[in-house]
């Protein structure tokens, strides 16, 4: 996997995959570097392999920006709330997984997540159009500023849910509940089928809903709902509400995106060459996020893990390409390798998908995401995000102290680490 990443090489930019496409520098936009860092944090957490930890830390810290909120000025032209949010979720994951802390003079994982959340909770990000909600893009000059999409709002919801659980600060939970309700009220989630749609335009009051469906939108809502289920333990009425949401979102996700229990991106996968580089990476996030659901909402384990196992087996089976015979494609359900060149990419998203799918099979042996009361080691900052765009301060201070190879079809947890290491070296 890391053969696609050159950010740790002389003259290259740490934290990002080659790109962006708009500059002719590669296939990948800024946000996908953050997604890669998150994938590698989960890889470390699940396998214990520390080989890439320093590279991951370097990459994340290089992209925090002047205000330590993942808004670097050199990527403003493609800076969406979802892009910033992906980096924020990676920082949140590092805190939850007890990824080794950065040096003391550098921003800390929890503080970075808080900074992203605070900037996205600021009044200037939530205008009155569509009765609230985040716009897709942050700068008003960016194409897409007139669009309020599900993924940006779902990430903000997801981060609020996880910050609430980690810090035990009710402000985050209140915002998460409010944000989910907005997504529901604007009908981005179908009230009967629980299909999750893409978004709508502000000039139409978000009623012109684009009914395109993407797997990661449904999965990130399911994971956020699972964290809220966990957070509301002790409040039976609230917990039951979130339990139903987890169940319904998972049911819809598996119905629409896992025919025969194998991940399939319905918006584009039916035709070779139709998926964008972004879409080609969605399967991996879905596997990772749904695996975590089984930890914070254990009642879903028997529903989720068999599907993820079948899908991972299909993913690994088709990794037979290239000179090494280990290069992975995207079209898992076809059962044969399809060269990433058909989608005009180098294959980073495809490799990231398979690594995530295979490593997630180790979830039963992994530690549950921690909180500041269950062993969390990352320091928070109640002022994080206050130095940039207007931000919301938490209601009360947040205290500090806040873890695949060819034989995939018979993967066992005892052999999982070895199998996953093989996938770290996929590619020619």
C-alpha cells in the first residue's frame, strides 16, 4: 500500500498522495491523503506493526495548517467541509486508538479533532439556507459552495458523536443529535427505505435532492449512530433511538451496497471506467467503519462480521495482477483482477480498499476505542480551532488525558497479521 505514497521522500509533500488532478500532479485530491493516514492508523492498531508510524505522524502534522485545524492555505481550492473532516476523523481515530502522541511542541491528536469540530460548528458554517446544515465547500468562491451534501454533514455528526464519547462533554452530543436530525429532516435519508442520498442545492432549499447513493455516506452515519448508542448508555429511551438508527442504516447499507455480501459501489461500478478516484476508495472506509460499529455497538456483531468476511475474501481473491501477481483491482464481485488502468488511476484507492477489508477481520482481537476515562492518552485543547474561522467553544473545559495474503479464504485471527503484512506490499 505505502508504495503509492511518496510523501516521505526528498522533495515531496508529506501527508498527500500524488495530486491533485486539477494541477496535473496525480490522481488524488488532498483529502485522500488524510484517508490513507487513517487507514494506516487502523492497520497499526489491528496488527501491531509499527513500521510506518513515524511516516504517518509526519504526514498528518505536515497538513494541519497554520491554525492547526486542517485548513492549509495551499489546498484552499479544493477545501470542502468533508475534506477537512476526513483529516479530523483521522486525528480522532489516532486519539481513540492510542496512536503514539506527537512531540509535546506539536498539536496533539485530540486537540486537532476538536479544532476541526469547532471550526465546523462555527456560525459562519451553518447559514439559514435549507434550515441549517453545512455546505459542501468552505470558501464561497469554490465550485460546490451552493450545495449541501450528506457526507460533509455526516462527518460533522460522526465527529461530534465520537468527541462526546471520548470527552464526556455534552456539547458535542447535543450537536451530534441536532446534526443527525437535520440530515433526517431534509430527507437526505429516505424515511422508509433508509437509503442515503447525496445532497441538494441551497437555491432550491435542498429540495432538489440528488438521489445518487455512495456507500461511505451510509457507513459513516451508521458508525456515528453506533457511537451515540454507546454514549447514551444509561438512558434507555435515547439508546433505543440510536440502536434503531444503527440497525436501519446497516440494513440499508448491506441491502444496497453488498449484493451477495460483497462490496459494490452502485453509483459507478456497473461499468468499468465510470468510477472517480474518490469513489474507488470508498469500500475500504466502509469496511473499517462497520468493523468499529461491532465494538461500540456489540449487538451488531453477528450481523456485520459475516458480511465483512465474505467481502474481504472476494477482495483478496482478485489481487492477482501486475508483475508480482499481487496487485489489486476494484471489481471484487467479478472474481478476477481488473487493472486499475481501466479507471485511469495508479491503484492507490484499490489497494487501500483491500488492506482495510483484510485488516478489519482482526477487529475481534483489537482494543475498543478508548475515552479519557478508559485509558486515553491524547491531550485535548478547549481553545482548539478558536484562532481560525469563528468557532464554537465547548460548554465546559475539556480535560487532558483524554490499537492478507493468498490464503485469505481461510483467514484466522492467529494468522491475520502475516496475511495483512503481505497486502502492505501490494503493487509492482
